[in-house]
């Protein structure tokens, strides 16, 4: 069934019933001297390209490859449209490896035709903090599909990760592969219902008129919680403390330090937004919420070219109820002209989704670990990890 994945150190479907298999690494590291020294061979017309994302021309080529060939929904109505600034942020976290930004180009035309990337992360699984690669942006040009290029890209990124003495990875996909640690559902909260209906992202509910729908999703003009404000550089230590304490509750979660928080959570216009509640009395930072910006191209619509979507990222509530905090996140997203606010049913998100008028989407997101077994998997609510 899975000619490639059957050869890889991942949980296999046939092992699901085997209670004797231990949690943790599936195979041990090999000595670095035994890691293959040269790149895997590509078909003769193509060559590897280690990408320099500080090079604006290269970044523009990557942006364009993804904008035309990356993930679509099941009816091919929308395609993710990660911005150049977002790609730079996603791919250049603290201590990133340039060698993990892997392109494939046509030798003759020099056109970028495929890509895969990794970034380093410390991810905790139960009590075990593991150095991992987060693998993302695997993409093969539409004209080169089904030629088994993806396994070559995956083997090559694996080799380059091994060269850094890292033996585990985390990744997500909309398709089922051997074997998910958990399967999450996307939920969507309409901010601009008229546009969402016009582009076919959502439908007018039965016995609903457009004006009733617009009224249903109306939000206040400004956040309601006293002390709610944008995160600043001076907040990094406080946010790190809040987030570390919160993420400790989940079975699988990133192990963020202040350097990570500054990169992943300090606001960047149209890339990542973070807000917190600073107590007006004590000036203590008690709550935190964040979302990242990922527009989708609208395919084949006469009126609109893009949907502006916010994706819930990391949220922590200690004083302000999570539902109230997320309502303020919806209010600022609406104010900033987002059309929809998306969230997964990870962490404690179930506690506010229905109440805040999110509806279930038609897409799922499966989470995977490479070379690390979590027997029986976990529930989405036990997952404290959001990948971009
Ligand atoms: S998920 C988004 C992936 N990208 C897209 O969906 C974009 C649109 N599609 C494409 O570009 C986020 C192509 O369809 C792709 C496949 C390139 C997806 N993950 O070349 P072939 C990520 O980026 C397997 C893993 O003929 P293709 C996460 C498939 O099961 N495997 O197909 C990436 C089959 O193997 P099998 C995937 O359609 C995580 C083989 O590829 C996959 O021309 C990567 C077919 O290859 C997917 N999303 O190209 C793994 N899609 O065994 C990282 C297909 O079933 C692992 N396949 O025969 C960790 C590595 C690091 C380890 C370090 C220690
Ligand atoms: C790696 N980082 O399917 C990611 N999106 O539900 C790779 N559906 O937007 C894997 N089909 O349900 C990504 N509207 C896997 C996801 C790929 C993209 C995808 C889904 C997630 C999506 C929308 C549009 C469907 C269009 C037809 C959807 C319904 C919204 C409605 C709003 C009002 C309340 C009820 C729900």
C-alpha cells in the first residue's frame, strides 16, 4: 500500500494492535560517519539547490512555487498563499539550518520545481524533551506529480537532519499516512460572512437570510477585557513563563524558551499577532492569545482573489476566561479585516469553539512523528503543538 512509508521508522498500521512496542525512538541513532555523505540522486534533468531565503529573488521563486502548487482543499476551491514574509519567519527561527531549506530546480531553465524544509525544535513527548526537525512546505510542481519525487525529497531532508545529529521529526498533513499520533478537525469562525458565502467558503444556513447571517456574526469594535493589548518585546519573559507553565499540561508540546518566544510570538505585521492581558492593578501578565496570518487564493471566482484567514496559534488563560480571551482575539482579527478565524480542536480549544460560533470545517489535520512511537496515540486535547 505505502511502498515508501513501509520502509521508514514510523508507526506502521500493522503495529497498531501490538501493546509490547515501547514508547519512544523506533530506531537508535547511527554514528554520524555512517550518515550518507552525498545527496540522493535526482532524475537527470534536475538538481538540488540549498535555498538562501535572505535572497529576495529566491524567496520570490519559492513564494510563487507554493502559491501555484501547494495545498488545496478537497474541492480545489482554495489554495494556501503563504506570504514571502511569512515564509522567512517560518523557515528562519533561532539556530535554523540553511541546509534544511531544500529546493529542486530544472538544470536547464533553473526554474524551482520542488521544495521541502525543516526547522529545528525541541518537542516534549510525555517526560522526554527531544530535538526534532519540523518538516513543512513539501511541494512538487503540478506537472511533476506522481513520479515518486516526494520520497526523494523526504529522504534528502532526512539525511540533512541526520547530519546535524537529529533523529526525530514532527509534521502534519491533510492526508492519512502511517500513522497519525492524533487527528484534528479545523473549525472556522466567519468574520465576513457575506464574502465567505460569495466565494463558496461557507453556505447560507437553512432558513437564514444574508442580513440575519451578518447579524449573527457581528462583533464589537474593540476588545472588551480591561488591560488587553498587543504583546511587546518587554513582555517576552512574562509570556515565556505563562506559556511554559501552560504547555507543561499537554502530552506533546514544544519546549519554548525566551529566544523561541521572541521569534515565534512577537508580533510581525501580517505574519503573527499576539495579545496579552496586563492586569490594570498589578501590571502582571495573566493571559495571552495569538494567531498567524495565512491567506488562501480563491480559485475561479470573478469577485475575489484571496481570503484573509487568521489561524489560532498559542493561547493561555489564567485569569480571563479562555472564551472571553478568544472573543477579544476575534474582535481584533475582525478589526484587521480578516475574513475568517480558523482553529484546530487542540489544547483547550473545544471549550470555546461552539460558544464563539465556530463551525466544523471539511478538512482534517493529522499529526505525525518520525522515528518516535506514541503507543495508542493521543487525543487532540492532549496536543499542545501548532505547526504552520
Ligand atoms: S503537508 C503538505 C504537503 N504538500 C502538499 O500537499 C502540496 C500539494 N501536493 C504536492 O506538492 C505539510 C504533492 O502531491 C506532494 C507529493 C509533494 C505532497 N507527506 O512524488 P510522489 C508538509 O509539508 C507520499 C508525506 O509520487 P506526489 C509535511 C505518498 O504517501 N508523504 O507523490 C511533509 C507516497 O508514498 P507511499 C507524502 O503527489 C512531511 C509518495 O509520497 C505526502 O507527486 C514529509 C508518493 O510520492 C505528504 N504530504 O508528491 C514527511 N504526500 O509510501 C517528513 C504524498 O504511500 C518525514 N506522500 O507510496 C520526516 C523527515 C525528516 C526526518 C528527520 C529524522
Ligand atoms: C500543513 N501545515 O481542506 C498543512 N481546509 O476545514 C497541510 N474548508 O478551509 C495540511 N471544500 O470547511 C492542510 N468551510 C490540510 C487542510 C487543507 C485545506 C482544507 C478546510 C479546513 C477548509 C472550508 C472550505 C471548504 C470549501 C469546500 C470549510 C465551511 C466553513 C463554515 C463557516 C460557518 C460555520 C460552519 C463552517
